[in-house]
C-alpha cells in the first residue's frame, strides 16, 4: 500500500515539475486542458456503463457522473477564457 502511495506522489511531483517548466507554452496549456476534459468525459461514460451493468448503484453513479461532468465543463470554460486572453 505504501509503495503505491509513493508511486502516485512521485508521478504527481514529476508532472508538477514538467508542467512548471513548460506551462508558458500555449500548446501545453491547450493539450493539458483537452486531456483533463477527455479524462473526465471518459469517467462519465465509465460510471454510466457501470450503472447500466448494475455493478454500481445508480444513486452512487449519478453523483460521480455529475461531478466529473461539472469538472469537464469548468475546465472547458476556463480553457476558452485563457484562449481569449492569450489572443
């Protein structure tokens, strides 16, 4: 359990430093935003599939679908605002 925790923290630290170095590039911000949106939409579809297959109760799945859908919409909106700001 500790090894998995350390691995996840290590990946987050590496991602942080890579993004810190390259965040000033427009392409990096665009593709990172697109990746976050894509992962959240994928999570929505995954939870919907699990609910349809009765692996997960609908009451639990709807909350997760709403959460990930809301995050995708917020990131999409912020990405458009940043794109307008960058010109």
